[in-house]
C-alpha cells in the first residue's frame, strides 16, 4: 500500500509540474511593460513584432520594433528551475551578452507564457 501511495504521489507531481515540453513550440509577443529609471513603457503587438521558438532546451528569438524598423535577436539554451526561467545566450545581437545569461520568473496559463523580472513583464501567446 505504501508503495502505491508513493507511486501515485510521483504521478501527480509529474503531471502538475511544468516541464520543457510545456515551452516547446512557437510563441508570439502579445504585450509588455518595461520600467527604466522613473518611467514605465507599455508595448503591444502593434508596436513590437516578435516570435520566440522553444525546442527542448533551446530557444531562439527575433524582435522587430515597428516604429524604428530596428530589430533585436538572440538564441541559446533555456533552463527551468521551479518558478525561474534562465536564458543562456549563445548568439546575441549585443556581442557583450554572448556567454552570459538572464533569469526571469515565469508563469504558464493555458496558451499564455508570462515572463517577468523587476524591470519588465511580457505576455506571450502560443501559436504552434
């Protein structure tokens, strides 16, 4: 009986805990809130077009700022640890970031991914 309870507990935990497979797929940028100095800027998909692709522990991101026609891109590895999400940069438009990483809090709600830290909060929607 004790073995059955342990087995059942492990099944419940593994079904409810997020894993890399929850991230796998293509995500589009929905909105974001960004804080710098004393101001906060709100952005939507009307301002920023961005796609993030996750496959196992790899990710790739490309972002285009509509008003300025600038872009931003990086790619590398990601890791989940509890409620933390870390991106390790293997390729980055800003070459000083290559080999470094950033950690965020994350939350998965149905087909939405929310990534945040003390300076920003982004909402992404899974499209594939």
